[in-house]
C-alpha cells in the first residue's frame, strides 16, 4: 500500500505572491502567482492536501516548481 503525501506546512508572501507548500515526505512545491484570496481559502480549508490538489496542482494559471524542504 502506497503511503499518502500530506501537506504539513506552508508559507505565503503577499508582495511576491509566492506560495510554498511542504509535504510530510520532505518534498515541497512553489506556486506563483497565487492571489491572496486563494491563500486565505487555503487557511480556511479543513483538508489542506485536498485543497492543494484541487485548486493549485491542476490550475493552469499557476507555475509550479519542485523545491527542497530546506528552502
């Protein structure tokens, strides 16, 4: 059985509109440009992982880069 990856933390910069998402497996992703209302909705979400998958991973308006957890 494959272990699921879960969002563990996040950082957002309002001025640059960069959103960093970190996962329990040590990986991370950087999204840009993310409007503040998307970040606010992430904070209100009860399931951060589902929110990221639904609204960030499959949205063609955001650029996504893989980053290391030490970034």
